[in-house]
C-alpha cells in the first residue's frame, strides 16, 4: 500500500514539475516575442515627381498608387504629372523628353514599357534598381519585397537589361483577338470556344471573305509578339535567356519547330489568300474596327475604342450596331494531335512598369533621393499598390496576389472578356504562362518580313532566311 502511495506521489510530483517547466518556457517565449517590436518604415524624406498616364479624365490609378506608398512612407512628397493623359500622347512626350541630355522635365519615377526601358537603360538614363531589392519592406506582411517571387514570371523577366533590373513591372498586356461576332454569325459560325485553333480562325475567315469582306483579319505580323508566337507555336524557345543576361546570347531561329511555325505564319498572310491585312492595331481608327472580323489587339486599343465598342451594342446610341467580344489567341495542334492530344499556346506579354530617371549626382539628386525613388518604383510589388494602380480593371496587375483576384476581367463591360485571360482554368491560369520570347530591342532587330517575303516568292527557303537573320543578329549582339 505504502509502495503504491509512493508511486502515485512520484507521478504527481513529475506532472507538477513538467507543468511548471512548460509554463516557465511559454512565459519566456511570450516575453521574447514582446521584446522584439515589429519594424517601422524608414524615415524617407524627399520630394519626387511621378510621371505616368491615366486611362481617362476620371481615372485614379496614379493617385491610388501614390496613396498606398505614402501610407507607409508619409514623409515623401509625390507630385503627379497629369498633363499627359492618354497613352499615345504620354509615350510620345516621354520619348521627346528622354531624347536629350537634360532629363529634368521627364520626372523622377516614370512609367515605361519594356522596350523603352531597354533603350533608356542602354543609354545610361535609368537607375539600376538591383541594389535596392531586399531593402524595402511590405508593411502589410512585414516581409521584404521580392520582385522575383511577387511578380508574374513574364512580367518580372521583362524588367531586366544586361542582367540588371531597371524597371518594376506594374501591369502587363498581351495580344488577343477582338471578334466581330455579327460577321462570324452571318457566315454560319458560333462563338469560338476556348480550345479554338488557328485552323478554326482560318476556316471562319475564308467563309467571311466569301461573303464580300475584303480582309477579314487585321494583324501586324511583323510585331514580335505575333511572329514570336508563331515561332514558338510548336513548343520551341527562340532565345536562350529571357532576362537579358550579360552572358552570351544565342538565337534558336533555325530549329525545325521554329521554322515550321514561321512557315505557317507565311502561309496564313500570303497575299494570294487575301485573308490578312498587315496593319498595327494602333493605326486602326474606331470607325474602322467593325469592317474586320478579327483584329489582333491589346488593352491599349480597347481603351481607345471603348466608346465606339459600347455604343455598337447600345440600342439608344447612334451609329452602327454590331456584336463584338474578345478571345485569347488560338492554339496550335501538334501534327499528331488526334493520337497524343498535344497542343501549344503562345503569346508574348507587353510589360509596363516604373523606372527611375538617372539625373546624375548633385546636392539634390543624392543617395537618399535615389533610394526614395527606388522604393516608390519597387512598391509596385505590393498588392495594395498594384490593385490601386489597376484602378477599376483597365490594366492587368503584374503582382501575383492582385492578379489572382481577377477583378480586372470585367473591363470594359461585364462578361465580355472572361475568356481572354482565363482559359485553362482547371489546370493553370493563362496569365501566369505568358512569356517574353526575347528582349524587345533584340526582337526589333530581326526583319521577319525578309524571311516571309523570301519564302512566299520562292527566292529562299524559310530556313535559309532565318539562318541569315540569326547570324546577322548574333554578330551584332556579340560586338556591342
């Protein structure tokens, strides 16, 4: 009995000691947590100018981006240039301001596309932002901002020139197909499904042409985001490294799959078929859009055409009535598609973001000033700032978290563009799979018309043309 009592007493004593130890340990952990305060924002004090465009006179995209930033860095005074409202006027003006040696009028943090970023970075007119990555905190999550993980891959990869980051992606757009459903319906076809192919588009275009439509398709196939898509149409990369590495760059234009894709493009745009007019969508006026059955367009075009598009379906508005809609690029079926079910989808993203103008080093443009500018540009990787800039959905956020909410799909009219960005919904998001085929400046140096014209005339094979283009471009890049 005494032995049993001693055993019970020993067990109880052990339990009491264990509880005491656990309680002490937990208290120490709590004390340690209380002793480690959360970080506070740096006291950045500067006056900087933010240059960009707004989508309309009522848009608040720049103001909302500014508000998100100064909520964490209230000591910064940000002056927004709203004199340049539309996209076309803004970029034309920025080109003029950035062309000379005096860059004061351009602003301090400026909104650019990837192509201009590369050009200005090459000229030494932008600040290398690489050194500031990892020093900016997101005070919603208390984590360091990391563009590589915070941005969609295609957007992030477009921010580099020669291995350094000169731009922070805030939005991206890509080419899609604006459909004149009235013409498609008149030809006896229903609205294409998400799994439509280029063969489907060609079949409909031929039927519509037989109805008397002069050129059913408007497509600037010399645009690298289009010919690059055809070059990648059977799953082959055309460039060795996306991020503008300082390492040796190599083209892959002579791969059989690339050659085959570009032969498909040449056959499609062959003047003898009369299906395609080579015209930049930016040169198509609002009154002209209804005469095409298919226009390869982007978000900037929709912003310019939105009034005409909405009036086309408004019974109370004046003007021509026709039904329109959007859809993503068609896919390419593998030659053995019936057996293996393999198909390919490719389209390049046009990326926009914030960069910092290099004014040189002076008493005003000192290290503290450039750090503040870099922080403002890098704030595009914060969800609230990215959502604020996207405003009511006029742009597609490059930030992964903001993009995942898909609030931008309803622009400019609810239900009209759900299939543009969201095919493959069960397996992956189309937005995340977008790619930049090669740096835009590099792509611009390749005269793809030389290959297409030579192939169609029979003067050269597609392979011969691409071999020459590849050698010329490669030699130019290596001697820079």
